[in-house]
C-alpha cells in the first residue's frame, strides 16, 4: 500500500491550477441516465471516484468515452441510449457514497431502480431517508431488502411539493434529477444551495430541463420527457482551492491559485482573512500569502453553503494547530468528523474535543511522525500539517487522497514541497 513522505518546513511559492470539482462532476455524470442523447463533459477531474462512477454507469449500460484533457482532467462523453440495467450493485456502490445519485434518474427513466445502500468515507451515518421519503411523495413505492433500495414507479413519478426537514446536498441532487423527468411540476423547498447544486441544475437546463430558482433554497422544476444532446464544463473545485490556500498560509508561503471561482469560496476567504492571511481575490484566481506561517487564533463553525464548508474543517484544524493562541472549531454537519484529531496529536498538536467542538491550542511547530489517514479530508489535513512540521512525516492509507485530489504530489512539488509517494 502506498505512503506519502513529506519533509516539512518549506514555504510554498508559485502557481497551482485548480481541477474540476469532484462533487460537481459525479452528479453531472449520473444525469446522463435521464437521456438517450450524449452528454459531453469537460474539466472532469481524473480521480478514483470518477473511475468508480464510470464503472457504475457502464454497469447500468451507459457507453462512456473518455480522453485526457490538454492540461488537467478528462473529457467524457456519456450515452445512455441502449437497454439500461436498473441495478446498482453493492460491490461498486460500497466504494463511494455518491453512487446513490443514480437512484433518482434511474427511477425517473425506467420506473424502477434497485440500488445498494451507499458507502464512502466513514464520517457519519448520513442516512438516505430524505431521498426515499421525497421520492415516495412523488409516487414511488420503496422497500429496503437485504441491503438494497427497491424503488418502483410503474406509472411514472409525479410532480410534488417537497420540503426537506434539513438541508441535504445529496437529497437535493437526487430529487432535482428525478423531478426533471417527472410528470408535472415539482417544488423543492429548503433545497441545498451549494455551487455543485447550481452546476447540476445548469447542466440539466443545457440538456433541456425547465428549472427555476437556481442558486436559491426553492427550486421549481417542470418535468420533461425528452432531453437533448448537451456539452457542459464542470465548475472548479472550491474545496481543492481552499486546501491549497491553507497550504500557502500554513507554510508561510505565497501561492497563486488559478482556474477557480473565488465567489464560491467566500466563507473560507473570510476565515483566512480573520486569521491574518493575505488574500487577493481576482475572480478566476486567488493570491494567498502569509509571511510567517503562524496565524492568529480564530473560530469557525461548519454550516451549509454559503456558510463555512464542512469539507474544509479538517484542513483548518491543521492551520489552527500552528496558530498563535487558541481556536475553536464546531462541526454541525457530520457527527464523526474529528477522526483526524488523534493523528494530529501524534504530530504534537494540542486539541481537545468536546462533542461537536474541538478546542485547538496553537503552538510554535508541529513534529513529523508516522500517521494514518481515515477519510478524504482527514488525509489532506495530515498533508498540510506535514508541510509545516519539523522533520519527516509518513502518511499511510493515502488511497483516500486519490478519491479527491488530482495530481496532489505533482502540484505541491511544483511549488517547492518536499513530497513523494512510495510503496511500502
């Protein structure tokens, strides 16, 4: 199994191009199931999760053509014009939670879907009850049997007014796709507003869907029966951009992040600025610098967009561990997202967890150690800590990184990091 070895203490300087957003690309790929016309996607990141979604879609009968883009990522053409298989098997779905996003479009297109209960990072229960109850409001009949969701809508899905009891990105995405092909008008209230939701809606519109309220908490979707061929570019990855912004700050370096959307990173830029980091917003680029690598203590609370993203919580904890003074981070989205704390403690971080909050007492420097990644964002949190630490850090179970960060080692080496991947 591969390891990543990092020798810390090197300020990072240079330019890092940001890849397409994995969390946007995955639902866009699932959307191809709605149509028998080709969907052409560009700026798709070349990641393990993308490969898993390709495998899943091919299992359903989708023809997938892919080629490398000129610089980063992939270009995909997905065509679901043959006989489609309604079953998403456990062996594939267990690898990635986003696999459940095939449920809505399969049910809308075929009137039937059999989808294994999902897997992915072990950061919380994240039940799909919201997905299922909302689909039932649209006329689906659902049973849970032997670890699979068996959903049927023999007379097709019907438009409905659905109010989510709490914000859910996955449920919003699944219902948005299902509603795009349902009979009548569907209103999704208390819908998630993440940029990835708007990206999915915009892509569906390019395929012919009738959607209003994009970017708001109320989406109005008038279902259609036929979609058209479409070409669409995936938005840049705001979490990757935020991660490299922290890399500049934690190493006392200066990075120019390009091919990004600064407007998608508002809460992260605000938190960095409060910590004393210099951020110059150029719209499609962001310059981030810090002269010392020791920020001022600061507090953050994870919230649904446009609040501070839960997917940046672990990275900011690494930054807090090197800050001057105490910081408090409160996690409100997932109940088990502090698994990186014991590993940071191995690197001499001073962190105390109380329920959903973690008190981080920053101090002069972290120490290199052998650590183990537990999930995707925890993995990159350890990379950031290692970049700032004294001595060498060895990170195990780095396959998590391959799920969400395209060419991580190459991008960091290009700006001065001493990082290599080795096979143990």
